[in-house]
C-alpha cells in the first residue's frame, strides 16, 4: 500500500510520564492509539515514515514565551520533547523529507500563553508556536494559518499570535460560556497589527459532524482561500469527540478524518482529547489516513453504530448563524481595523489568566504600539497572586527599524520599574534577553 | 555431540561439535532434486567421520520451506478474515480464496460485535468448493483476544488438516503481517510435514534418537514438533546460520560489531550489539510478503569477490552483476578477486591470465595495473563503508517511546568488524583502513554456517499483557489466556513471564543457565475509568530467552 502523500509521523507517547497517576494526561493516553495504528499496519505503508522528536532548547522556548522564573526551571523534559516533536514535524515538511507530518506527542500546548508561570489546561509550552517560530527562524518567514480543532478555545495560541498578521489563527471550540477556559468569543479579533486575523468560532454543545463540516466549508475554507497561507497547521485536539469525558460535542472519527481531508493541512499536532480508549485510537487513525491520502472510510468507533450522535435541529440553526456572523466580520476586517486603530498610538488590553492545573491567578496588561510600517512592538506587564512580577517586550520578526530601536530602548527603561524579571524577545534578530532585579 | 547442517542455495555444510570442539566437517553441492537426500548424506558422513553415534541434538538450517515459497510449490490457502473496522489492505491478494466475516474485538480485546453464524456457513460453502487445501484464520486484534479465531477454527476443524490461527504466530500487533504470516504458514505446512516425516523415518531406521531442531531466521532453533505447527518459522534461516557461525567464531566480547559475509555476488552485513544480534523491527519479508517472523537484521550489498569490474564513461564500476568466476579462477571478466591476486593478497589458479586481464583493462583507461588494483579494492571497501554508515543511521533512528530511551540515546557504535567469505583475509587490511576499526577473520569460515546451525540455541519471545479490568493475562505465543485477580501487579507479571520463558526453555532442552530468561520491556499503565473513576492496570511485558549461542567455539583447540 502506498500513501498518496508522503507522511512523517512523530509518534511519541511518552510512556514514562504523567502529570499525576490518575490525571487524564498520563502514560496510558496514547497507548491504545499506538496499538491501533500498529495493528492497522501503518508501519508498512510506503510513504509513511516515523521520526523521533527533537528536544526544544531554552532558546526555542524563549522565542515564544516569557517563562517565570525561567525556562530552565519551569519546563521539564517531557514538555521539551513534545515541543521538539513539533519542531521535527516542521523540519520533515520544510526540508522536503515528507509532504506532510503529524506530531502525536503529549502533553499538549495550546493553552500556554506568552507569559508562563506554570501549567494551564495541561499545557506549559505552546508546542505549535515553538515549532512554528523555530521553523521561521530556520527556513525564513512565512504566512501560516493555524486551524485549531480542539474543543477548548486555544487561548494560548490566540495570545501568542494576537498581533501577528502573518499567523492567522482560527479556532473551532465549544462556546466559552459552557466550557474551560471560557474565552474565544467571535468579537475577539486580534491586536492593532493583526485585527481580523484572530478568528473565533464558538459552537454550541452537541455540534456534530454536519456542523463542523458546515463551518469548515462555509467559513474556514473561504477565509483560507483568501488568506493564501504558505502552510496550514491543524491543532488537532480530539476532544470534540462524542465520547470525550470533559466536553459535550458530537463529533466522530469519520468527521475528524473528513475535516482533515478537506482542510488538507501540511502539519497536524495532537492537542487535547481524553477519551483514550473510545476516541483517540479511531480519530488518530482517521487523521493519519486522511493526511496520507488513503481511504479512511473503514475507520469506525465500536459504538458508532448506535447513531445517537447526529446534531439536533436547533444546533444546526445556531451553527449557521455563527458562521454568518464570523464570515461577515472577516469580510469587513479592514474597515473594522481602521476604525479600531483610528487616532491611537497604543492599544491596551487587560486580562486575568487562571492557571487551573497550577492554581495560580495572573493579572496582566498588554500594550500594543500602533505602527504603519510593521506590526509594532508589544509589552506585557504581569504579576500573580504568588508575588511574582515581570515585564516582557516583544519585537516582531518583521519589525521596522524604528520599532526595533524602540524595543531595545523600552527594555532598558523597564529595568527601573520594579518588576522582578524583565524580558526582551527580539524575534527580528532571534535574540532573547532577561534581566532580574 | 551436536550435528549442525546448513543447506544453502548451492552448498550444504555439516559440522560435528562437542563441548566447543569441532570434530568433523563436510561440504557438498545441494542435490536440487532431493533436498532430503542432501541432508541425509551430510549427516551420515559426519557420523562416519567421527565414528560416533552419541548424538545429543541435530540442528538443521534448511531451505525446504523457503524454496517451496519462492518456487511457488505451496498448498492453496483459504483465508478466513475478520478485518474489523480500519484500513482496507488488499487482503484479497493475500490468499487463494479469501472470505470475510463480520464481528470484531477492539484494541483491549473486548468483543465489539459477534460472529454471524449464517455468514460462517456460507463461507464454508465457498471454501469447500474451492481448491484450498489449507486454511488460515486471522482476526484483527486476535492476539488480544483469540476467541473468534478459536471458534472459527473449531467450526472448520473437521474439514481441514492444516488450520493456522494468526494469534499463535506472534504476539506483535500488525494485522496485515499477521495475515501474510498465517498464509505462508498454512501454505508450507504440507511441504514441511512431508520433509519431517522423511527425516523421522530415516532417523528411526538408523536408531538415532537425538532430538531434531530447526534453525529460524532469528538465529534461534525450534524443536521439530513446534516447527510442524509453525513451519513458517523455518524460512530464510540461511543468513541467520551465517551470522551465528561468525558469532560463534568471533572474539568473545560484548562490544558492538559489524559482521560481514563477503560472497561472490553480494556482501551481507549484520550487527551485533551487546553480544545480541540486531533484529528486523517487525519481521522478515519473503516473496513480496511482509511477515511477523522474527529475523536477524541483514542487508545485502551488490558487491562481492566475483562482481564484474568495468569502466562506464571513464568511471570505475564494481557490480552489481557477476559474470562468472574471477579470471584468476577461470572466468573472463576482471573482478575484485583479480585485484587481490595482483596485489599478492591471495593465490589464484591462473595468476598470469588474471594479471594480463587487469593490465589490459588498466591500459584502456590510462592506469597502471597497480593503480587499478588499488582503486578496485579501495572502491569496494568504500562501498561497504557507505552501506554500513547508511544502515547505522537508519538503525539509530528507530522510534523510541519513552523519555528515558530518548534521552539515553543508545546508539550502535561498532568497535570491530568480523569478516568471512572467500576474499575475507585478503581484504582485511584494506577494510581496516576504510572502516577505521580492527578487522578479524575467524577461522573455519568455509563451514561457518554449519557451525552456526550447530551452536544456535532455541529462542522464545513472548509478548504478555495483563489487564486487571478484563481480569486476564495473555501470552499469545504460548497460547496462554488465563484469569487473574484485580490485585495482579507488574512484579507478578514479570515473574510469570520469566517462569513461562524458563519452562519453554526447559522443554526445548535448555538448562536454566543456558536459557538466560530476560525481561526486554516492561511497563504498567494505570487505566482510569472516565475522569477520576476507578483504577485498573494494563501491564505489558516482553520477555525472551536471551538469543545467542549454546556456547562459543573454542578457538585454540581447533
Ligand atoms: Zn481541549
Ligand atoms: Zn514598526
């Protein structure tokens, strides 16, 4: 059997790591996925190759995050390997080894934001962002779309790319009013440098295959056609599945595979999904086959025939309404953006971020400089209820000369402002600095 | 006294060994019309030469089943498959008559859907109407729960002599390979049974009571009775015999090493790591069929002592074709052997003719004969080195699944090379330079394969799973599916696996010390029912008889 698309698999189940013995993010999580893939004979498909993950360095992590007190103490081997797995996935595709790649790694990462004090939603390191920023430094800047099909809103990825017009973030998620982390309304459209390029699609509970595929066809694909990314990344969380213990959706393995076939991502990264026996083996097999361009019609969950997963009528109508709303916002993003920025030099955003796994409350103020030559520098001032305080300055990859100068100047100024740690992220020159007081 | 026989494509070797000492050896041409007779003559001659009949074991490496497969002289096989949901392989091409049954078990071994008896009745009708003389029954995830394979077997038992059940052949997961393996097993059952019958009759006639063991592709042996159930295990044992022979004759340390067998047309490469062979990741491939038959990893390079040497647009080429013998041994085309003869590294039958041929080829290409000879030998060693590097890169990138393994980063780094084959001694110095490693040439290499067969020890590998929720422990390879209680622990699982391996070793005539039972992998997974539910355990243990030799050949006494 030969795959139509050469596919690289980074299957790293980390059989010796768990958050805690009974935590959903435990050794067993990818056990049955591996069993299923091996039993299906995936190893013998011509064109499907297996790669071991790399290991992300402090520099790879600091490129994306402000880790407090520091990456070396906060980020364990397991997180470095999960991120390293995604880096390997980028290498496979961008070096031409394979056409596509799928990083089946754990723990996930899409709840990890720019500032990291600890674990949120089982994430410490945003593995997609670490992989993508690594790839941009290594292979050159590129326009990228991240399509997040995890059931939870990827608030971490949204935060990291909030002001980056070259990274379109589209998230499918169960409406934040009904599920952790609570964010992700349609109206959150991005920072002044990238207004309209953060696309949230909150879906009502019990959305099924029909709803997801409707949104894909009528919202996501038209946006992607217009945006024309060089690379499409699928944050392939699998907790929209009807058996997931943490969520309330009706998505199936066939649905995930069909979505993946239509979306046609270059790289997929496993995010959440904790129905480790009833969903993951089938959803992962479906995605692998769809990415490889093979027939996935035989993939089916043991209890799928029970057929109680069709979405209710009312949900169909709600989904259509949301889709219309999102696409309308996308189409008018330029006018909206001009209206939001008009007359402003900076845009400020106040946030409270709760770290559910670590039990930390963070308060932050983000400030985005409006620049017409580049996306502009941004500054985040943050403190938490454990007495930590930090300020981070980010210079974007394609910063104009003035903004870069301003970034360095601000880094110096901030040193005198009493925060315990000051960070400078100069992505334009791939340089990262930290200073403690 | 152990008698070892290796039957290859053209030659059959025999060796008689006692307590590490080689007592006698023979080498003959294979009689292609009567494989059994070839083996029997070899045995008789060893007995005659040693003048003794106190045989403790007879070890055979045969091409009986391999040849049957390659030549298409196999039984027609009916495949009864329960493919369950999943990837659709072209199963209909894997057997002569293929029938599909509904029903399935999942990755845990839980029954998802039952068999349809009406469907089974129809399948029987189709199979009985076909030419299929043997049957293979294979179900997806049958190693996790063999219930359907067993029920289907029972249903057909009255109609077929040879029924192979997929789960009995390997505990590894890979459904398409399980199908292929089971097909081959059924296909060669009759061939092997006939051969075994001849062998038993002849031994009985001669009053020889020694047990007969058959060499497997993983360098281990199995007893005749097991081989009758799993004849597929006996295929492609030739490279394993040569590997075990080199291993038996090599320096006795455990550093990583490369083993080279330089033949006329090809050079075979093997790797020894911590004193244990490197295996194929899943199993051997034969006749386009990928199987789950464990095999020693080997790679053939199309370059050997008799490879044709020629110039293509001014560029020196060696192989991959062989036109015949080297000029030095009566052939017409220049070969690496001729280069070695010219360099005074080996003796040729016709050195003058060889030199003239080399000189002619050299002058056509504006070289001196000495330059050309050097170039040939250097190029040949360079090719071998490239191949070794390429394989090491691949082997060292094999997937790992734990953080510990990834960080440990255990790389294969060979410290020495063992070489056998015609030009081995002559090439040693050049290889040493090309590979930057010491090169050893074991003695007795002409009958290394027979020595390897004689000294190979039985191997057993088991994949055990204990599932406290399903309350079962299973070892597919040994047909064990037993109940356990909820308190079952990883430690008990390991002890059970070791004791079963020990038992298997004893039944194959090994002492406890020879068995060296070992745990290869062991892990215990907490299974939590839902979010924060009750906790059960999924314990996985892989154990084996440590592969290797009964003992090493004593170098000094021979
Ligand atoms: Zn999630
Ligand atoms: Zn600027």
